[in-house]
C-alpha cells in the first residue's frame, strides 16, 4: 500500500499530498476540538520558528535530530542522492517521516485521514480514529509486503504551508512507552519549506546529507524481516544509515 546543523530561517510562500497514505493526550471522555497551533506547540518546527538548538542532520526538506536512541535511515537513489523516505529506527520500532507542500490555510491532515482510512479498509486492513500526542490520529492494522497484518499509527502535523506525515511501526505503533523516544525525536524535527512555489501535495525535496555524500558511498543496509517497514521498493533505492 502506497503510504503516504541548524540553518538560517527563511521566509514564506504557498501550496496536500495527492496520494493517500497525526497535541497533548486527551484524557477527557468527550473528544476535544484541536486548533491548528496546538499540535505544534512543542514541535515539530518550521524553519522560521524559534526552535531549540539540537544536533540535527540536514536532509534538505527536513532537519532530523540525532540521538543514540535510534538510527536515521534513508532510502536514496544512489546516482542522484535524492531521498525518497526517511525513518528513525530502533531495534523494535520505526517512524517514517515525509513532508509535503500544503495550503497556507492548513487543514491537510483532516483531508488526508479520510483517504488513508478508505485505502486501509479497501485493502483488507482495520482502522480507527483516536486522539493521540499529535492530535487526531489513525490506529490501524495494515498489510505488509507478505500480506500479513501489522500495526501502524498514522499521524499528521499541519505547519505553515507544509504538512508532515508520520507513520509509527512495530511496537511503537501500540505501546506508548516504547513510542515516546521516537515521538520526542519527531518534536525536534524542523521542516524547511523554502520560498519556492510548489503544487499542493508535492513532497519536499530531500537529499543525502552533504557529509555523507562527499565521502565513499556507504553499502546498502538490507531491510531485515524483523525491521518495521511498509511498502518499501523491492529494488532500486539504496538504504543508508547515519547517526
């Protein structure tokens, strides 16, 4: 199933994922209305925000924090260095990150959730909508490459002219304590939308880190069967890890 160092701050411009593919936890009995700003009050950040300093890997469209608690794994075209997917990976879990151009008015996640739910249901999976740490999210059972069901959490964050889609896999998709380090890492992500006009739904361009690209090309790191993943290409993109 197709799923959907710190730099100087840049200015603003305009542009929802066209393909289908998540604010403090609500402890009340009734659902609470969430404003667009609440899910981002503690990150993830826009490049124009006064975000906290941290050691981050510059992947172009997003700056990803570094930590000994997880590995940063990218799927990249070996010839061009263009990155198609970024994941933060632990021994039992992962979170996939993808940033898209979005309308200035926001609200992309609300639209995309319905598309994701329909896609999961039509493919034989299960999905429910709940309120989680990033606002309204989808808890699902989706089919992996072997056709077996696996747990997944789909979250989304609407930013200024961008939308960040998160997919938690493995134990982090169902265990809040295990998910916490990855959630905290996501809070430290900085989205670099830039000034260029982009169609709504276009993925923000990402690249292999400059220091990694300058050195010898690292060998491909195969995706083992016990490493959480969804819809990885069977061949083509190289998988590179950086710490």
